[in-house]
């Protein structure tokens, strides 16, 4: 019996099945509808206005409309659980019993499994649980993506820790992806507050920089505190994962937000020697982040992992950041 979980993210755009639309082919020809998947349609204007990760959530809901008993996994479970979704992965992932066979049909990737995953009911839909979704993603995606999902899983479920994720990975009957998953799962940390922070942690390690301390609090003169995302205490450098999206107007006028940021940086500089900022493009391209950190006086202590950095650019660029996050200047990713 699946465990029940409240809070299903609703479809971000109205969806209609063929039976609900008179003459859908005519509406498609007139440009009034787009086909989300075979037999499911959405209003064109609304669809075009969606962020990539919201389009993907709509694709998952479209599959649920056609297959209400489907068990969603991987990116699709992440979307339903509120975990980071990078861009629009397009393909929807579902589980099937071990007697079936893995396959890709009509935009749906079917995975076989051995019954070793927790299944949740989320607002009437079925999906793998947070722990198992994190392990699935760590086994099947780039290590930086796996780390982002693992960090988010720990934030979402206080009962989880990195050891629990690692144990789940090692218990799986299938060995596929087990070794790949060990790197992100061992580094999972709920203190990383966004996917950009998680990716930045991975990139700074691959660039050879020392490990930062996360979410360091610095006291202010009024009895409060400022908190910095990543701090290299020995070098006295504070790193802030934000970028341009912070100034797009959603938090008030850009000049007001920038003034507050300058004031905050000035307060931080009472405690550290340098404060630096970066966004998604800087982290994914890595060379930009390297320049920002070395310019602040931080020096590598290990050899650069060029292979991991190259594969990261292939995996994410130009993907923008996860839904609801405020730490990106990338062109478009959730």
C-alpha cells in the first residue's frame, strides 16, 4: 500500500484530452492548441509562456491523464515531489514490474524494478519516494545533478541523512549506476539551500579549491545576523550564489535590491576579507567561477578534474535553475 503525501504540484497549464476538445486537429492547425503528448492538448499561448521546468511538470500531468495508475520515477518523480528539475527533460519516467522490459515509447521511458523502492501517493498520483528518487537520479544523471537532488532530498525530509541515501544505494539489487551514485550521495548536505549552491560545491571541488563551510552566520550590530552561502574561512572569502535573476524585479526595484546587497556585502566585509557573487553561467562554465575565486585570493589545493568539468558543461549548459529559486542568471532551468 503506497504511503500518502499531500501537496501535489498542480499542472501549470490546463490540459484537455481528445474527447474533451471538438475537432482538435482544427484547433492545432489554427494555432490555438499545442499537443503536449498524443491525446493531450494545452492552449498555445499559455504553453509558450511556461518556463522549461513547468512544461515538464505539465508533461508528467499529461501522462497521468492518460495512465492514471502509472508510477512516476526519476525526473518525473522529482517534479511531483518538488525536487529540482533541470530544464525540460521532455521524457517522462515510469516504473514497471520486473517481468516487463525497459523501453522508450512515445516520450515515456519505462524502467523495470525489483520492488525495492518506496512508492508514495501524492494527491492521487503515484511516485517513488524522496529517498529512492534521489538514489535513482544519482545513479542515472551527472554527478552535479545527483548532488543537487540529494541535497534537496535532505532539505525536504528531515528524517533523511547522507548515510541513509548511501545505504539505500548499496542495498539496491541492481548494480547499474551504484558506483556513480556514491560520489554525490556521500556529499549530500541539507545546508545547501539551492541547486546552484549544490552545483557550485561540485564545481569548486573539481576546480581543486578547498571545501567551503556552508551557511555561515555573521552577527550584525543590531543583534541580527547575515548568512553567507559558502565561506572559505582560512582564506577569509565569502561566496554568494545569486546572479542576475535576483534583480529582475520580482523582489522590488533592481536599484533598491542592489543597494541592499551592497549594504549586506559591506557588513560581511567586517568579518571576511572578500565577498564574491556568481550565477548559473559562471558555475557551469567553471572557468568564470575559477576567475572569480582566484581573483578574491582563493587558491586551489588539488588538481583540477577536467573531465568532470567538461561533462558538466555538456550536461547543463545552457540549462537554467530550478523552479522557485532566486540564484540564477542562466538563459533559461528548475
